[in-house]
C-alpha cells in the first residue's frame, strides 16, 4: 500500500514532467499530441454546405437506385413511402401546414436546401450504422426522397452539380440574418439591479404549451 506521502510525491513528479514537456514545446502548445495529417482531417471534413453544395463529393445516384436502398435501409423507420413509422419522423407531406396548429416540417414542406439532405443522410443515417453508405447510395437516397416529395422528376440524377439547383418549397421563407437583438435588457457591468428586486412577470403555467395525450404523437389532438 502506498502512503499518502508517496502518492503525493508521484503526482508532483508527474506534474513536473508534464511542465517540462510543455516548456520544451512551441509557444502556445502543451507539449503532447501530434499534428493532424491531411488524411485525418479529411476523415472529419465531411460537411456539405446547403446553399451551394460546397463539399459534396464525386458520385451520383438515380431515383430507381434510391428506391432500392430506401427499402433496405430506411423504410423500417420512415415508412414505405416516407410517411413515418411509430414516432420516427415523416419525410414526405406537410406541404402548406407550417402555419397550422400542428405543422408537419418534412423534407418537402420545410427544408430549405437539397444538399443538406445529402449531408444529413451521409453523416447520421441509417441510425444504427451511420457512415456505412457509399456516396453513390447517399446520392440515390437523396434523389428518391426528393422524388417522393415531387421536387424532382423520376429520371432525376443527383450529383454535386444537380443537387444545388433543386428549388425547395420553403427556401425563400427562411431569414438568414436574425434582426432581433440578443437581449432586450440594457447591458450592465456594474451597479446592476439587485437580485432581491427581481420578480417573475410570467410563466408557462396554464398556457397550453404541452398538448394532452395518452397515445402516440400521430393521434394527438388539440383540446
């Protein structure tokens, strides 16, 4: 059994060694780790920008191929035709519902950019095994889901050039620069309001913010 004094000496020695390595490292560095290689960076740099498709890789996929991949990889959760199973999200429908009491924000009704669909499938789907689909199959799935939403024709071929040109229904309804201030309160650095003077002006209680339900979301009805 080590005594507490011996343990303390070991910790002090470890700290001293770490400080020595840090002092020998370049300024601003801690003296451990290694510089990431281009291959390592490329493995993480997988995003595709929605508005212009920057970052989309080579490859292509057809609607017909997407139907096959969808049946195998996606239908169990999202439904045979994108209608959603159980509480998994719908991919199709909801057009014109965004101002309703129960909006349906699907790919066809809400999403602003087609490349974002490719990016999301590529990084997160299928849910049990993300990053297992080839770029071609992700393109095919994207083409198929866009086709289900009547956004592209059945002969559409998705690739890095065609996807940014797809006009999504809700694209022009997004506000890309939020005009609202970060806070309505006046900034205060000193002589601020006393905590004892703070009062709760309103709460969420009694405002019907949480629907009553005993069943799945799809059967919920407003009061």
